[in-house]
C-alpha cells in the first residue's frame, strides 16, 4: 500500500487559474464601451452639424448654413462656427447678396452658476455678429412679409431655457443700395448682455431681468438699459437709451439721400425713455442737433430748386436754433397700444418752438417715464389747445 504525501498531491493536482487582467470579460466589455464612446464622440459633431443645418434650411423666408460644430462635453456646451443667414427676397427664391446675419461663433452651454440655485438653464454667447437690414426696391408690389420664427429656432438649437444672453463686438447695419448716394449706416463695437431671463434669482421684482448695451456710431456713443420680465406674454419693460455726439458731417451721405442737403458741421444726440405693460406703452424721443451749419450751394453749380431747398433748410435751422445752447431740439411723445401707436404732433411742434424761443431742452434723459408712469404730459400746450391733440383721436375712436 502506497501513501502519498501532501507534497506529492500538490505536484499531481493540475493547476487551475482564474482568468484575470486583459483576458477578463469585464475588462473586454469596458474596452468595447470605451471605444464606442470614443466613436460616438468623434461622430457627434457631424450629427449636430447635420441637425443644425437642417433646422436652418427649413427656416421660412431665409436660407441658413453652418460651417462647423465643436463639442465640449465637460462644460456641457457646443460651439456653432461660421453661421450665416441670407434672406430670400421674393417668391422666385432669389437671395439677398448681403447676408442678413453672420457670426464666426455662437457658444451654447449650461449656465453652471444657476445649478447652485437648483435651476438647469442655458446661456448663449455670440461673437462678432453682423446684422444687416437691407432696404429692398419694390415697384408696383407690396413688400413681402417676414414670417420667420427665430424664437423657435433658438429653442430648437438650445435644449435648455436660456437665462443669459450676451453679444460681444457686434455690428448693426442699415443698407440702401437704391438711394443716391447708396447708404450703409452702422452701429459698431456693440456689446449686449441680458441676464436672469428666467428669473433664476427668484426675484420678487416686477421687472426681474436686465439688459444693457453700448456701442459706437460716427464719433458718438450709444448706451441703453432695459429692465423687463421675459416671462410675460405682453411686453413688460422699462427702457432708457441715448446716443450722443454723433458727427453729422460723417452722415452727409444719409442727409443727401433722404434730406437732399448736407452740412459743414454739426453734432446729433437723441435721448429716449419708454415703458410698456398690459399691451400699452408710452414714452418719448428727444432729438437734439447742435452747431449745425447747412452747406449753401454755389449758384453756378446748383439748380434753382436745390438752392432754394438748402436755403429753406438752413434758414429753418437758424430760426429754430436756441441761441444760448446753439441747438435745434424737440420732444416727440409716443403712446398707445403696440398695435395702435400715436404721436402727439402738436406737442412735438410746441417743444420745437419752446426750445428755440423760450428755454432750451436739456440734452439728457428726463427720468420721467417708468413702468408705473408711461406718460409725462402735464398741461396742454397752446398749439394743443388750439388744434387738438390725442383727445381728438380718442373721441373718434
């Protein structure tokens, strides 16, 4: 009878080892998932690019295109590069030669600061955008109505509700190729920032959101501030804006095209306030022209009608100029419902004459309009008493 020792058993027993390391099924599954994620990450920009271009192609009255898409998963964002929108001019499908909108980059992302307040919302940043309003030439036909829904486009491109919106170094142009001379008026270096659009801060204010803007135009500066409630269906806002020290000499093409005169010198400023609530609005626009000197044509160079017109314009500017401030100014009151605005013409003329012969209008925002007071009209002027004002329109209606 043979006995086997423990050592003999150990030597005779076959060795069975568990599959570990690179041969593990769990590891293989992890590798497969990792490779799938990498592949998905690589093709994701193309999927998003195709989706965005499809949405732009289906936009009514416009044709849009995007060149590229960058995805930043770690910050929950994607960047749309090389966006361009072109307006379709007529029923034949002709496109404007000047793009309606273009920008090198639009960044759409999660607003991480809002997460600390328990809200999941988004933010949009637009870099160096250019917006062109091109005046068309319509003969014996009505201008085609614009039915594009850009708000729906933004909702399609941004899956989250937008709480912050910002534009840096933008431009807005008004272009008229059919005027003589042709025009390209612009506000440049435009910066706009709008915050708390969805009231993430849970503010109890009547107007919880705020937008501020600034820019430059022809030697002058533009500033605007708006407090508003973006969640209201009816426009609910309190706005003030001003543009100051615009050099009128740089606007001579505009004055020639639409006024048939030009100037040797002069500056322009405009101050305005408006507020709106429950479908109604009210406010004023106060334009002020200082140190204006209208060019007088040489009798040998200009025709009689041109000489007469520039003499009338120059004479009127001289008569209506306030001697102390060397300015021509008035205040245009505008109020009513958004679908039925009204301008108090006689009050406008009264302010023009008052500035010239009584006392000068102050070149500043009056701070007389707000969400609770949408009209700063107090006593009627003499011309309003003689010829009527807004009361006459109310009686007719």
